[in-house]
C-alpha cells in the first residue's frame, strides 16, 4: 500500500494491519527455522512494513499530518 492510503486509515484499521503484519512475520520466521523459506529478504521487508505501520499509527495518535 502507498503511504497516503495508510495515512487515511483509522487507528483501528492500522492496528489490525499491524497485527496481520506481525502474524506474517511470525510465519516467515517459522518457515526460516524449518528451512522452507525461499526468499529470506521477505523477513526484512515484513519488519520494515511493521515499522512503517507503527510510525503512521503514532503520527495519527499525535495528530501529526504530513
């Protein structure tokens, strides 16, 4: 998703997306542990996605608009 689309979401929607992203990261780490993960770069991408979502969530909580 684009940043502008994420910034238009409500706090509840962002929280839901963060939970889904954390679940995806857990599954990727599990696949890595049992040697079924083909693209290791997806873990890095998932971590960055979580950080991006948390940053936007915090901005919306503080009322910062970009």
